[in-house]
C-alpha cells in the first residue's frame, strides 16, 4: 500500500502496491495498451512534445515514446513512475502541477480523469492543462462513454488476457456514482472501487470553458476522445 492516504470512496485489493485512488501498480504494468496511441497520433503533429497527466505505469507512455514523441509523464504515485521508461517523469498530483513557464505542444488528460467526483480536483486538472499547453498547442481529453454507468455489468477481455469487468455503478448523490471494477488474470485478481461524476456534453464543455479551453472537435463518433484548444 502506498504511504499516501487512500482517498475517501476509493479503494483497491490485490497483489502489490495500491495507489491513493485504488489503482494497483502491478495490474497497470500488465494491462495492454489499446487504441489510445493511434487516436493521439492522428490528432497531433509527429514528434510533438506531450505532457501526459496521470501516466500510471507507462502503458500509453511507452507506446508514444516508441512513435517518436517527446513525453513528460506525470503521476502522483512514485510506485507507478518507477516503471516508466524512455520519458522524463514528474511526481505530482495533476491539479497542483506547476512546471513554471514550461509548455508543451500537447497536454493529455486520459483515463476518464475529467470525471473525478470532486469539482475542485477536476477544475484544477483542467487549469493545469491550460497552464501547460503552448501557443498553437492542443489538449486531448478522454471522456466516459454514454452507457458507462448504465450498461452494467459488462466485461471485455484485454489483449493481455485479463478479464476486465465493470460490475456496478451505484448513485451516491450529486450525480456521482460509486463504481466497482474487477480485473482477473489466470494467476491474479484485483478490484478497484472509485467515484465517478457523470457529465453531459454541455456540462463537460462548460467546465472546459471555465478553465480557458474550448472543444475543437470530437475525434471519434462516440465522443470519448476530445481535442480542445486554449481560448
């Protein structure tokens, strides 16, 4: 278990270190990368400098580095950052990240982090995106799908062989759900409980606007990946 206090409403079980938001370090080392690198590469210039916020154990980081991007990887968990290779790493909560005058061609906030339950944290994350995106740069964000909290339980088989199950999403008030996920390999099993705030498209765009960002375009038909510009 990490030395940092586990956040209220967040927990995790299984082998190895668990971060304050319930993520298991060993699990995220094992999970495969999906289509994220393809989506990102299609939306930004080749060789761009990327600030990856919430990089975890480097699942996406490593794929971006292999494609020739210059990545600065940020995470609050030192245990996660120990596994990142080929990129500069910065240990910090996203919402309080301050790299001074340094800016990047691309700032990326993936893993549905924009759906954090706390307004203060989400708004801080979006301000960090705006603060660190350079002139002419872009911000890439990943949103939850429309059926994320309703089409349950559901499962998929990750390319790593892991069965990923979203078991339940129970309302706890103020448009926030307590979500339970399970991850099952042949030799290990992890669970994660976390809080997720549902955001309509209008609410999402309103939060971006308040942080000094505006939607340039939705990159996929399902609206999950978004390219935004500083205003």
